[in-house]
């Protein structure tokens, strides 16, 4: 073996200057040729392994499809994956109501955008005002923009943006800091110019929910019983102004420490037309003024009612599956829609609380939030069937 190692050096030393360059070239070409053979062999082997894997998956998929057809199972739907700007459809083995058709989804999302724009044009809102940049989160690293509507999956997406900002899940679970404060430390409130510059090169979205359900959620979470110190002063002012000494007892809370829902609605409708109030509280501000969709052409208008599907689309299209785990969001919208945090049924709560209102109160409330109902395709009719007749 030792002789082999010294063969080429001895040969080169003995060779004349005339042949040394030729020998060098021959040595390098031999080494390069051998390396190419090794690479080709590896690629050929890898190709056969992948082909075999595909054949196995195809066979298993055919077997599963056949079994599903024989047992009368639901038709499979396709989920989506976005890579390098291209859309790839992936077979989903979950039941039909967990899957969706990509073409149908994009058609629906485009319909939502078109509806918003039609209302903006019809109401003349597309030519006036500037975007309310104050409420937007801009993540330039991931080309993502979100308008945070409180009481519409805001906790979920504040958590998501904190993950995008670099915080670890363990830290977020243990931290007692306000998630909004944490998120703003990485994504400060932008200027109008910064928002307008970021929009063309980003995926922008907002999440809406049925406006009156959101209003009730805000009341129960922030005003009823005055659980939050920040809202106690407001609550006491509402009681002092709107509660009469001979008011009938509240059927939901016979001894309320804060405003009743009817008193809260009176406060909303009265202050809406007051010159002293320049804007609503963030937890019940109308969508059209809070996120200004007539000035911002959002890429995706998501809804709480279809949040699992809509945010999966957002996460995949933004290529964030490795950071924002999709499994974390499964079934949460169903829980949010059907039950409040205290476990009570949303439909029952809607009937009980809005049943306290008169038709006159509802009309005033509808005047404030009517554009949200119209823009985002919600129906207000059921509330007129719930409220009391005017006396």
C-alpha cells in the first residue's frame, strides 16, 4: 500500500518537464471522473427509492379509497399547500367537513372581497378618508399584515404574531405579560405610509364575526359585572345616567353591579352621535371604521364562522406551517361559535340578552353597525324577531 501512495510522486519527479503538465491533467481528470461516477450511482439509487415509495403510497391510497366507497364514507376533499408561489393540492384523509375544495374556497374569498368593494362604492366610502394604520400589525419578515379586530379571534392571532416575533411557546404559556404589549414590542404601530408601502408585497387579512354577537361578547367580557378595572369608571357612569330608580329587576342578573345590556346599548347609541366621542372603544368599534376595508384591499377576509378553514388558507399561503402549527387551531372556531367562555350556548345568550331590547333600541344599534352587516354578508333579521315591541 505504501508503494501505491508514492508511485505518482516518484513518476512525476522522474518525468521530464515536457510531460509533467500532461500527467497532472490526467490525474485530475481521473479523480473528477471517479467522483462523477459516485454521484451518478447515488442519484440512480435515490430515484429508485422514491419511485418505490410512490408506488406504495398509490397502492395504499387506492386500497383506502376502495374501502371508503364500500362503506359509504364521505367523499374526500383536498387541502392546500403553497410553495414558491405555486399551489399544490394534497389529498386529505379526514372527513369531508374538515376538508375543502381550493377552487371553491378562493371563489368564496374573492366573493367576500367583491361584496365589500361594492358596498364601499355604493356608499361613497372608497374615495374618502385614510386607512386606520394604528390597528395593523406588519410583519415584514414573513410578508404578513393583520388588522386586529378585538373579540374576533384576536387572542389566537396575537399569540401567532408573538410566535412570528420569535417568542417560544413555553415562554408565552408562562408569561404574565399582556400579549398585546408583547406583540407590539416586535410589531410597533405603523404609520399610514409604512402600511401603504407594505401592502403591495404582503398577504393582508382581517377576521370578522357576526357584529351583534361580537357586541354581546364585548359586553359580557368587559362591562357586565365590571370585572376589569379599566372599564369600571365607564360602567358606573352608564349606570348613573341610564338606570332609573323604578327600573324592573334584571332577569339575567337581578342585582347587577354594572350596567345591564339595555343600559349598555343606550350608552352605545347615544355616544355614537355625540360630537364628544371621536371613536368607539376598540372592543365594539364597527369594522368599517376600525380596519377601514374601503381604504385597504385585504388579500383575505376571514370569518370566525369558517375560521379553521380560512386561517389554514392564510397560514399555508404565507408559508408559515412550520411556525404556526395547524393542529393548534383545529375545532377552536366551533367552540367559540357555539359556546361562550363560561360554557353557555351562544344562541341562547343572544336571545336572552337581545330580548331585553326594544325595537327602537335595535334600530338605533343597526344604524351604527348596519354597514358591517351589509359589507360582510350577515343577516340582522333574526334580531327583530327577538326584541320587544315598542310600548
